[in-house]
C-alpha cells in the first residue's frame, strides 16, 4: 500500500480541482489506470472508505495527480477538499480498463467527456516520452470548460474540443483513418453509451473500443445524447 502526501491543489474551474501528491516510496501503475484511494481516518464514517480515482499523472512523474469534481458534495468529496498540505493518503490498490495497443504505430483515438479526459493526460504524457511516433487524436466533449485544454493543445496530437452537436460528426471524421485505430472512451455512463453508438455508426468495430466509466459523475454536466 503506497502512501502519498498532499503537496498542493489547483482549482481548474467550477468545483473541479486537481490535487498533487508526493509519493512516499515507489508507486507503480500503468498510464490510464486508477488508484483505490483510502483514508484510514474515514473507516468509522463510511462502509466503503475507498474510492477509485484515475491518475492524471504519468508513471515516473515527480508528483501524483488526481482530478476530482466536487459538485456532488458527498462526504468523501468534502473530506478530500478539506485536505491540508502534508495530509496523508494511501493507495490501496491499482486497477484499470484502458490499455495501449501493442503496436506503437497503430493510431490511437481518445474520447473523453468532461473530466473523463483525466486518464488521457496520464496516457499522453507517457506517450510523449516512450512512444512519440504513435498517431493520436483526442476528442474532448464538454459544455464550455475543457480540463487540461491548454496542455493538450500544446501537444503534438490532433486535439478537438467539441460540444454535443459536433460529437457525432467529429467521431466519424477521426474514425476515417488507416490503419484502423484503437479507441479509448472515458466519462459518465451516458457519455460512453452515446459515444460508442456514434463510433458504431461510423463503422468502428466493438473490438476496437475500450471504455472506462467514471462512476458518480453528474451526467447533466458531461453527457452527450445520441
């Protein structure tokens, strides 16, 4: 179980904050994975004091980043918001649903809704160092605030900021690529469902699509209807 200490936090927009931790010892994870975050002091307050939060940082970064949307106002979210610099947190385990293709020459299309782009920052920072030859397109659907937008725009990728109306056409355009791409989709259940349907309509086989559902997100903030 790895131990982390809070170095600081940044308000991204609204109730979305990024928290930067310094690891104590070695923390091993793959790009795009999430950590099971555990606060021992919450054992008496919650039946499940562990939450799955995606890494926004890449393996090997000096700091470990997590981005949270506090709009739900849940006790866990409010406890996280109240953390002071130096506060300790434990990573109980590592998991994930997104994996990079074995072939670094295979195009990669990342599709994120709202803060669903969090694991893609981890993936893109990893690719920049280890697989700069991989062609990447990032489609980010949001209502007006694009998490890490300036950072993504400065990367050597095809970066698309879209709203509801543009999502289907944008996915159809990025799906028209040879050789066939691998698609990673992350966000709320509603966003993933509609995005996968758009990809199917564009001729993308289900076997080329991976998904990672962000549980507990307010669908009305990032959902895109088909």
